[in-house]
């Protein structure tokens, strides 16, 4: 959220959000502002940036018949909704007509620039002065050519060009006068900066943001979806794993990452470390990456006889490759042997080290003589693991 103080240049500013476009090129079956985007509408995302900038008034200009839907899109935030005209210029004029008293600065913003950051509103408003409007703009990076009838005529010096964005800000009284002049002349302009300049006003620019791109085509909509997906809160995920192994006739027990001299080994394709194996299943399950058999089973002879710490280390790598980090693990084994309490800290340290330092808690219990663990035939283990999607960073805006 924007953290501007109460002296923000937006305290006497209104934002007119133009959302009356049909969205023909988007071809989404609805007016552009009402097209779904990551579970909400384009308009709702646009309003997040607008309200984060804390303007004194917000006016939504929407297609006739969509007023109630636009009010609902505000999610309870104060808006004034008006029906737009058959051109962008007439839609903005409809917004100007309902401005409240005390508004000195007007920012006109396209709802299609749904991800414009709140800071961009403040920067534009701060640059507005008597006789001076302001727009955000990005430098043009492509090589440009002037063409005619399919023939390249000449290069264009891109150093003198900039790509205009919104919001565009103006002194209220002078913008209203510029609109009145445009009506008298019967002139239509592509944006408010051109209209303001045609009436004699100066237009300055402030750095724009790559996030403030205009959603016009299906490709633009997918780009917006990807940006939003990359910045969604990464919620932790939980998995459960179980493993059971019978005691073998001989050998040395390997359990919870430790050797237990004098205790019989557990049967298994590898070392039979049921604690490590249950943890592996819990971690893979939490991340939705299959199970221990898929990654370490008999189809993978390279893991025959491998210790559980090898499984754990490789599992941590598999999770990292898929964009997950191990959070913490809690595991309990049931059995009459080995006596565990004296080596608890040692086991937890060994398992944690195998997982790259993740917190691991291990406990043991008996079954009061019930079942195969109670009869001393083997060990049963249950593990619960939490994994955290690795946060993806939203691209830094270029200014």
C-alpha cells in the first residue's frame, strides 16, 4: 500500500478512471474493464492502485448499463459512477462534470493500465502546476522507421520520442476550459495531454513504469496474469508421509539418520530408514511432486542401499528445482526399539543437516504391545512436513 503522508499532492485531487471501452481487440466477450484477471476484473485491479494513492475523489466512467457492476467492483470503497460517451473524450467529459468542490487537480487514468503503481499517481500529481499538465512516459527502445506503402522511407530519431502512459494530470480549471474549447472546435484528441496542449497548456513528463502497460490484446492480458501470479502471497503447503519396515534377521539398524549398533537392521531397497523415508514422502506430497517410489524406488538402482540422508538431500534439491523451500518437519516413529530419547538431539541434527538446515522434530512412542510395532516385528513412522513456495520477485519498473 502507498504510504504517502497526509500532505500528499493527492489530497485535493480527483482520479477519473476511464473504463468505458468496448475491448474489441481483447476479444474477451465483455467490455475490457470487466474482463476477468486473476480472479478479479481488470477494473478491480486498476482501483487497487488508484485507492492506494489516496485521492480525494474517485470517479468511474463505465459503459451505460454497467453502473451497478462498477459500484460493486469498488469493493465498498467510495466511488462515483457515471456512464461514458461514445468516445474517450466524451467519457472523460462525463467524469469532469461530477467533480466535487475543492478539487484542484484532475488525474485521468485508463482502467486498462490495471497494474499502474500507486507511486505513479503521486508523481504525476506532484508535477502538475498552473498552466502545466504532466504525464508518465517511458523512453522508446525500439528502432523506429517511417514507412509508406510498405516501403521504409527514413529512420526516426527515438531520442525525441516517449511512450505516454496514464494517469495524466492537469489543473482542474484549465482542463475543464480545454475540454470546452475542444467541444467548440469539434476536435477529437487521442489523449488528454494532446487536448490540453491544443488549448495552449504545457505538458511535462515524469518517469513511467513498465508495469503500467495497457491491456489491449490477449497477449497483454496473459502478461498481466503472469505478473500477478508472480507476486501473489506464497502460502505454505503441508504434506503427510508414512512408512513401515520390518526388522531383518541381522545387520545394523539405520534410523533417523543414525546408526544404532546392536539393533537389527530394517528390511528395504535402501537402508530401510523409515524415518527418513516418511519425511521424503511428506515433503514430496506437500509440493505435489509424487512420492518416494517415483524418485527413489526400484526403477532407480543407483539408490539401492543408499542412506536416508542421501534421499533427504536429493529431495530438498527436487523441491528447490520446483520452486519450494523446506519449512519444518515433525516425525514420529512407533516401536519398542531402539531406545530413542538419549539420541533425540543427535537425530534431529542429522536430519536437519541432510535437509539443508530445515527444522526437524523427532519423537518416538510405543503402542502398548498392540500391532506389529508392539510385537517387535518392525517400525511404523508418520511425518508431517511444511514447504514454502519460494517468493518470486515482481519485475522492477524501469524509469
